[in-house]
C-alpha cells in the first residue's frame, strides 16, 4: 500500500471503531447527531469537498455528488447509522479500487523502469563521465558495467556478457552477447564490461520508442470505454432527476388524488436509496481498469499493446496474414548446397564471395560467411549490380556473374534449374555456366506451433505474403501449415492483397497482419490490426504497428489474442453484472422493498466485485 492508501485505511478503521462505540452509547437528540458527525466527517470529508467543488465548477452530476446527497439526506431524516455506513462502505470500495489500479499500474511502471538514468562516456583522460543519455551523440563510445542498463542502442566493440532482457521481452533466459553484436537500450548487463559504439540518438533508441508507446497507450480508448463514458454522462443526471421525481410525485399524488397522508419522509428515503443504488462507480471504474490491467498483463508477457482499442479489435481477429522473412523465418541465410559445379566447389564459392563483396544484402553476407576467409576486394574490379538480377564483376581479371535466372536469360546463358527450395545463385565464370549455389532461410523456432495455436484460438484463415520465389514460399507455407500463400510480391502488392482479404471479412471479423521490416510498414498500417515482429530491429515496424511482440516469438500472436479475449470477456461480465444488479435494485428501491443496506450492496458491493473481477486480466501466465 502507498501512503495515501494507508491513510484511507486508517480513516476506515477509526470510523468503524467510532460507529461500534456509538451503537452502544445511550444517547439521543442533538448529542447523537453531533457524535455521529465525527465518524461521518472522518470518513467522508473528501467526498463532501469534491462534491462542493463540482457544484462550484458546474460539474455537478458525479459519484461524489450522489454520495453526498444520499448520505446527508439519510442523516437529516434521522438514519445516522445508515448515512455513515453508506459513506464508509463507499470509501472501502474506493480503497479496493485504488489498490487494484495500483497493482495494475505497477506492471506498467516495471516496464517504464527500463529508462536508463545515465550513460558512461569515456573522457580524454580515460576517466568515465556520467552524462544524460540525451546528450550522447551517434558514434560515441560508451561503457556499460555489470549491473547497469544499456542506455542507447549500439554495437559491441569490446567485451562479452549476458544481458537480462526480461523488461523488454518478458523472457527470463539471459541473452549471450559478444564483440560485433548489436545491443538495444533497456537491457541490463549482468556479467562482463562492454564497450559500445552508439548507432542512434537516445530519442530514437529502442527504450525511448517503447516508453513513448506505453505513455500514449491510455489515450487510445476502446469502444466499450467510450460507451461507458457517454453512458455515465447521461445516466447520472437522469437518475438524479428520477430521484427528485420519486421524492416529490408520489406524495403529491397521494395528497391530491387519494386524499391521504403524503408520507414525505418515506418517499424521500426511497429517493435517497435510489440515488445510492444508481451510482455508476462499478462501470466507470471497472471497465477502464479491465483494459488497463489487460495491457499491463500483456506487457509482462513481452507484448506491447498501444491502446485498449487495439486490444478490443484483436479479440475479433479471424484472419492472420504473415510476412515470411524475419517473421516466420529467422532471416538468416545460409549456403545449404552447391549443385552442378563445373569448378571445385571451394573455388566456385570464392568467385561468388568476391563478386558479391561490395554488397550488404543478406545473401551476399551468407556467401562471404560460407567462404570463411578474408575477402580481398582489390582482386575485384568493374563491379556492376543489376537490380532484381544480380551482380557482374571481374575477379582477378576473369568475368564473373552471380545472380538469379533473370540474369542468366539476360546473358543468354543456359542454366540448370534447381529442384530444391531456396534462393538460387547461378554462377557464370569466364562466359561459361559454372553451377549454382543454394541459399536457404531457417524457420523460426515455434513458428509451426504458432500457426497451430492460432487455429486453436479460433483464427479462421492464415495467409502468407512474401516477395520470395513461388517454390520457396510454397514449401515454407506447407511446413508451417499456412492455408494460403502469395509469392513474388512487392510492398505495394502486399497492400493490394491485404485489401482484397479485408473485402471478404465479415462484419465482426478482423484481419491482423504480422510483419517485421520497413517494407511491411504500409501493410501494418492498412490491416485492421498490425503486429510487429522483429520489433527490436525495425523502428518503422514499431511506428506502424498497433501491437509489438518484444522477443520476435510468433507463438505470442495467439497469446495476445487470448489475452484480448479474456480482457473483453471480463469487460462484458462486469457490464452485464453491474447493470443487471442495479436495474433490479433500482426497481426494488423505488417500490420500498430494498432499503439503504441493499443500496450499499448495489453500489459498493457491486463495485468491489467488478473491480476484483477486472484485476483477473493481469494474470496471463496460463493463457
């Protein structure tokens, strides 16, 4: 409990003790009134103050006004115990609500704790200076000691360590890091010292992007929250006028038409009971709390949701569309075979690595990695890269061409088709076809299981869109169990295909697109819900997506859907329960069957039950 909650608990305890004592004291009249005012003001002075400020600011109709009118009215009618008890139980409900919100907010705060306080920059004299991360320029060298947070994204120049990434990914297994690896801000250095060269400004680093998304999440309201806000805006004045009518019209009717006693006291008491029952706290508090707790629980699982509106849309997802490379596959290309080689395989690989030595494409990097020796670029001249085809160059003065089938046709060279799935690099050396090199991408661990989990979660259709070749795409889709696959697509083609799929979705069926890179940003924006994979590497994906999976695990797509559905189920449970109980109690209160104690349950009891139910959305471990 925080300081404010402890203070409220003390007020509740003092009020309960005073009420118990007063019930045993044989006092009457004005003395009884004065004595009961002590626990009343102890427990309710802040509610009365808020109600008075609301009246002065012309914002009269809220729960504070309802409680103030109901309790003051009960006391004026001589029902001291009931009046003080209503205020007491209302404050107990508020304490429950404050504690529940605090628990949920702690999950968000834990995520916010990833912000580093300083960066260690090496000065001219070799000493470390602690400066604000905002002041560190791109390309600076920073030192991260064991136990410190990495302040800015960068590349490790020296050192070897393990990183705690749990605050970012939700995964407890430390990540091994060594020289040459990229590291992201917000992770905690566990063992060794690291010397890191920064690649971004702090404002553009991963930790800043995440904090910005978390801070803005509460501003994006769901339809359910907007409905409750509008409902409360009209509902509260309506019940106030209804209470006035209940206090005035029946007595007037009895006097004029029945020639009977008006019984003002009884009808005013019914009206006050009506007011207590009608207080919309259960809905106004529990619905936003459910979404807030859902977002907090998802954050603990390494799923960053940008707003409760996205949580609501995600629960209706029936179509999931995937990008391939980097999303369902690792995006790590490796040479998996050399076929029909007319030269020694090692020599063919050497020609390929040298010809591609000036390219930074992943395929080129995989060729150089497979070659395994330092590449001497001085041996390479006359490099010509042909977009969408490949590369032509001279290696030791010998013409070499490395590329796809389009390049072979361009050069009028007969080539051998490869039967295996993967990226094929055909090689031409000194004008003659020299064989081809097969490069394959590996499936992500859990990708196959992720598709199965989505089917279990009620997703009707899974689709894969990729710019890769047809045979590669179809093999990957078959291995994963994906329903449909569309290959050889440009980024614009992916948008068109998603729009075609959106056109066939039902009214309450939503389409989610899962992507990882810059080229997926347009599709992430166009889909009903965009989910970013590879989130720790692509700023564009983070910006465009509505949900970010922090550890690139495709299995968490199904988990995110299940979390959203649990959250929405609890929201609807609270709405039905709260409105149902209140309608019944309002009718009973108007008829005089339900008294002030029933009103206390209808208000405070329902609120406490709804709040406790809302807190269940925090629990996501077993989903």
